[in-house]
C-alpha cells in the first residue's frame, strides 16, 4: 500500500533514541529541555513547551489562555476534531466560520465580533495569512493550530514564531512534519503563558523547597501531559532533517503539478504565494468523482485519505450553531477533496504509480 503519509525514520534517529534509553532519564530529563530549546530556535519563538500529543498541547493552550465556560472559540470546519475539542475540554464553546474556497484556510473576514478566541489551522501546511488578516475585531486570544505546518514560512517568518498570535501548537504524530511517535509542542513569546503551560502539563505542581525540602503545592487542576526523554531525543534528531523533509515535500508537489495539471477534471491545491513556503503536509486535490477515484486508487494499492470529515458533520458537534449563511465553501470542498500520498520517503516510482493511476481513471482506460 502506498499511504497518504508516513514517518521517515533513519539510523541516526534510532541511535538517538537508543542512547537516551541507555542513560539515566527515561522521562523528565534534560532532553526535553534540549528539544524545547531547538523548537524555540527553529521557530524563533521565545518559549516552547513540550506535550504528550498535539491534542494535549491544544488543551493546555486553551487552559493557559483562560478560555472557559461562556468563551466562544472559532475555528475552521475543515480540521481534525481536536482543534474544536480544545474549547470543549475547558468548558468553552467551539464555533465555526467558513473557509476560503481557494486556500481552504478559514476566512478570517467572517469572524464575528463575539469571538473570544480564534484557532486558525494552517491547512495542509499552507500558512494562514494572519499578518494580512482583515479582522473586523481581533479576538483576545489567537491560537494557531500548526499541526501541519512546522517548517512552513509565512510573510512574517517561520510558522510558530507567534508574530501574530498568542500561542502556536504543533503535533509530532508519525504523519506530521517531524515525529516523536506521539507528541506535541506549544510555542509562545509570553513568559506568563509559558509558565501556565508548564504548570498544566505537570499536575499543577509548584515546588516549594524554601518551605520544606520535599514540599510542593498544587493549587490548580493540571494534567499529566509530559513527553518522555526518548521521544524528545527522536524529535531532536528529526528536527535536523526538517529542512530536507520540507524540500522533498515541495519537490513531490511540483511533480504532481507536472503530472496532473493537464487533467481538466482535477483541481490542484493552491501554491504558496512568493515569499511563503508551503509545508505540504497534505496534497489535497479536488475532483467531482471523489468516491469513484478513492475506490479506484484503493484497488490499485494506493491509500488516499479525505481531510477532513468537517467538524459539524459529526454528531458531537450538534452543540455548535452554524452561521446563518451556512458553511457553503466547506460543504463543497468536502464533496471533492482527496489527499494524495506525500511524505519525504515517497519514491519517484511510487509517485509515478499514483500519477499514472489517476490519469488512467480519467481516461476511462
Ligand atoms: C494531528 C492534528 C492534531 C492533533 O495532534 P495529535 O498529536 O494527533 O494529538 C490537531 N490538529 C490538527 C489540524 C492535526 O492535524
């Protein structure tokens, strides 16, 4: 099976993990800090706090931002449920605004004035233009969901530098730009938010050695959302290769453009404008005969995916009132989207197999 995404692990990654396993710290050791520092350097954000998953990072960011009952947190309908759940986890209410039909990122011009928070998702790795956003009113809290976009570059620098947001979250699930198995990170330039994130990650524990050498105090409800040291070692090793991973993903995108642009039944994903680097976590094309193409590719040993079943199509989302005009761009996109295989280790032969299969499908052969 040629899958839509997969991890790229080499001998250096394996050696890095093994070295940590032989050391003194399996968890809560010094490698976490090193990984956080490396992400902080890479994104140019002042603080980075590691978590056990991207979902945990989203929960922590919603907590640190002070969202709670009564807060309205807007996001894109075309995302993974964890983005909307970030609001639900802290008792806040998720809300949806439609996407831009070209970029497939949420259309920030539609953000209503009652928004307490917005969680823009850099869908497929294409940065949301936060620096150009024509906010009606900018909400108090902006949390970027950059699960797809580590290594992407916006007009205002690396995604995650929080130039136009309070916090950015990343995921290190195997299909994401770099992996730690499971893992996540929040970046921020706000020291107070970084403190709250750290507190939340570790049961709300505050050490108080000045009182008694063993003493610690807990005054807030925290979680156990820590990453292990051997995961951080894998993350550090993976991060060294992120530049080449993004380059390879962009090469694959160019090959798809060359191979598929002649097909009039296929709409290719938007390219990054000049000065912006696309992360190409996904390569979502749009076709009218989506179901038929999906099955055709499966039968040929190719495993595409659909990103995503929109948030409001799930029964859990019956608590979300939709905007009066509905979400027409999302509905239309969802009818047509299909994500083709794209990952650094995708061989040229495998990609040719995918392109030939799609051509064959549309030529009716
Ligand atoms: C993967 C993903 C998440 C969740 O990350 P996990 O590490 O799997 O918990 C959140 N948002 C988006 C957009 C994602 O793709």
